C-alpha cells in the first residue's frame, strides 16, 4: 500500500479535512498548506498528484499522535524523523498510540472488518524485528485495520459518539 493510499484511507476513516490535515502535519513540524495536503490525496493519474514519501507519512503519523493525545514537552524546533524505512508494523504502532487503543479494542476493530486474530498474534506485530515471535504486518492486514476503523467510526457516528 502506498503512503498516498494510506493517507486517503485514514482521512476517510478519521473524518479529516484538508485544514485538519495541515494542522496535523504542522504539529510534527512539517509546514504544508491545505491545497498541498490535498495533493497527497489525489490518485496517481489525477492532475496535481504529489507523492507522499516515508518522511512525510511518518511526520503525519507523529502529528496525528500529538493531535489526538496532545503535544509532548519537547523543544519547539525539534523535529524527530524516524530512522529507517517506514514499515506497516510502525504505521500500525503509531495508529495504536494515536488512537489510544489497547489489545481488546484493536481485536474488536479487526473483527468489524471480518478479521479474527488473537491478542498474542496481534502483539507479535508490535515486537522488535529481532524477537523470535515477531510477525510482519502485511498490506492487507493494515487495510483491514483501517477498514475496521472506518466501520467503527460509522457505527459510533450512528450512536452520536466519536472515536
């Protein structure tokens, strides 16, 4: 899954508009205008498409953590860039932190998308790569998680409750 596809799915699942996305990027120290943020949401064949690289995606997820949970007390000009490539496991971990999800909540979200997984199987995705029980998070698993988020948001909106 490309970073642009991930941004589109997260925008829909979390009901974010261009202005909010700009604020989220800014919280991580990445200055971008609403029009530029919307370029990340276009498909490759559309005019005005801009590719979202791993650095921008990582900063968006860091900004999402700050947006949802509040800023940490760090120096104002400090921008933390993740070392190495952005993996699906890291994306899943950052979403878990941003949305303040525990194992039961994640299993429930995945169940909404039709995925049955145990807590131990889920925790294997949050382990260190060197750990013997580490499990790589695939694109389809991440898609299903975001699909479950979308369905959960829709169900909660029907009950006048936001995620």
